């Protein structure tokens, strides 16, 4: 009898569903004179109000370094991320700019967007 090579014939299909699950927090503030320090604006977390209009009593939510980002709007204009910092514990926001160019009472909005992604996969193998 001759040698025969047996080949396994199969097909596999994997379906993956991923949910990004964004968690968005928004904080609002109107610039006051006492937050202008030289050419920098330093805003303590307790000066912000949240989306419900409540004054913050603690630190701001911070981003997850791998799954989040900040957006900062000053007087309605989106700012480059290199122009501001949020302290690592969320206790203050520092805007590195020419503070004299920002009018007093200008609205400042900080948006914190974190993601908590989850995925499920199903693999179907047919032979």
C-alpha cells in the first residue's frame, strides 16, 4: 500500500465585539483675578463646578494614562495639550499661557475622557 498524506481540513472564524465604554466628566469655571499667577493660570479643583452645577469638594477625576485624555477650552477655544497640565492627583489645573491675554470671567471648561474597554470573542471551528 502506498503512503498517503492525510491533510486536516478546517475553517475557523473569530468574531470579536469591543465596547469602548467612555466615561466623560466635565468641569466648568469662570476665570477670577486670584487664579492668575504671573503668566500662568492656576485653578484649584475646588473652584470648578461639575456637570450638575455642584461645586467640587475634592479633586478632579484624572485620566488613565493608557485609556484617557483631557480637553481644555478657554473662552470657547480648544487648547493644545502642551499648554496645560492637570496635577497627577487632580488637585489643580495649570494653564501655561500668557494669562494677561485671557479675559477675567472667561469660561474655562475641562473635559476628562476615560475609556474602560471590554471585548468578547467567539471562535467557531468547522472541520
